[in-house]
């Protein structure tokens, strides 16, 4: 990559776009199945999906895990 900072910015933007799409859907639950697994996790009404970055009170971005592929929410 000729410009790793630009590549990282594009990657963060892609993760933010994925989180935004998931927020639009507003799932009731997530259902995972695999051999020996049948797990359903309920999601609260108006749950929020987020990506890896967060901001401190000064508005500065912080990403704890690099590299990252995180897009996440929390179950009921």
C-alpha cells in the first residue's frame, strides 16, 4: 500500500458503513447454528451497532484494536 493512512481511513469508513446498514435493519434477534450449537440472542429495541472506533470527550478518535474488523452490538 502506497499510503497506509489513507488505506486505514478507507477501512474504518467501510466498517462504519456496515454498522450503519445493520442499524437500519434493527434485528429482533441473532440466530447461530452449527454442529452442536443452536443459539438465539435477543437484541433490545433500538439497539445500536458500532464499529471499532470511539471518541474521547475532546472528539479525538481512539481505536483499541489494530488491525480490526469489529462491527458489534450487545444482546439483551
